[in-house]
């Protein structure tokens, strides 16, 4: 039996409790600071009424639902994810959504998109590339299915920029940096995005830097830190008692109104080169 990758988002369907991942994605989507990050990124692209837009790694459809509102009645939105479980969860949520008819879902990996070339006005991937073994191949596929002159946009967090208050700074560094280094091939993922777009042949690359901020220990932040503590035990960085003591220290800071967690998010947008004169866009 092949061992699972330490990053569970590499293969959600193989996890013992995939419901947890769907709940976490929806919880993050509702967090006010995450809503602001997402909306600012979509304005930065920008997504316009009438656009045909593809999201790669759509998860439970949080971004798809935002996109459906932005493209309007003449636009269309497609989402793909390699997890059958997450696509089913997204479909279940969409059944109750007023803009569900604008959104189509498919199961597909980012490196093998099941679409013809030049099909979309814009493609995007939000907090996906951190979890991908070959991010450049995904960006190239996104560019392939984007029309000439269209936009390719990617956003990712960067775990080299996490700042969290705690009385034990050395332990905090051991847990936060140590877990990230063992989970991800490139924990400093956000800062690589402009280079990835340029390596994929995109032009006029622009960068947006934004910050996730929490001073009250929102439910998403709390579960994020609890998972870090859990993984620190799993990876042998600390024992269970030390991990729980670290979490208790964070809770104490919240009670003192002294808790702070921030992390940079980077969004990069590039344009696909225009088609040579005389070449028509496929219909």
C-alpha cells in the first residue's frame, strides 16, 4: 500500500474523514478576512460581466459562487477539482444556490484540463499551487485553455510570512515552520507566483500582496492552529502535552485581547499573448 503524502489536500478522497476538509474550506470561506482577500483578488484580476471563467482546484465552490455573481447572466463559470468527494460536496451546496445555473462542475486534475484550447476569458487557481507537485505544469494548462489576450490568475498563502503572538517564540517557530516544511514542497509558495506565470509564457504580470489578519481567534484560525499542533505531534516535533500547552498559551492571549495572527497572501495575474493577426479565436 502506497503511503499518503503528508499534505492531505494532495488526495482528499483517500483521507479517513473527507468531510472535515469540506467543512474547513467552507469555514475559511466565511471568515471575514478571507472574504476581503478573495474579493480584492477578483477585482484585481479583474473578472467582468459576460466572462467565461474557469477555476482550477475549486474545492467546495466558495470562489465559484463569488465568480457567478461577477460574470452576470451572460457569463459562465466552470470549476474542476481532482477530488470527487469535494466536487460532490460543491454540487450539493450549489443545489441551494440562486446562481447555480451559471456554474458547471467537473472532476479533473489541474495538469490535465478537459477543455479545448483558448476556451475561457480567464482562468484562476486560489490557494491551490501550494498543494501541487508540479505547479508550472498546472499554470501552463491554465494558459492553454485561456483565450489569447485572456487572463491567468493565481493566489496563494506564504507560510514564510506567518506572524503569531505567543510567549514561547522558540516553540512557536518549531511548530509553525517545522510543520510547514514537512507538509509542503515549497512552504514559501506565494512569493513564487509571478515567476511561475512568466515561466509559463504569460505577459504583463502583476502582483497583489494582501494580509490575512485575525485578532480574535476566528474559528478558521483556531482550527488552522489546532491542525498545526496535531501535525507537530505527528511529525515528532513535540509531544502531546507540549502541543496542548502551546494551544493553551494562544487561548490565554485571546482572553487578554493580545492575540495576533497575520499571514501574507500573494495574487499574481498575467495575460496570454494575443493571437497573431489573421488567426481567429475558435468557437
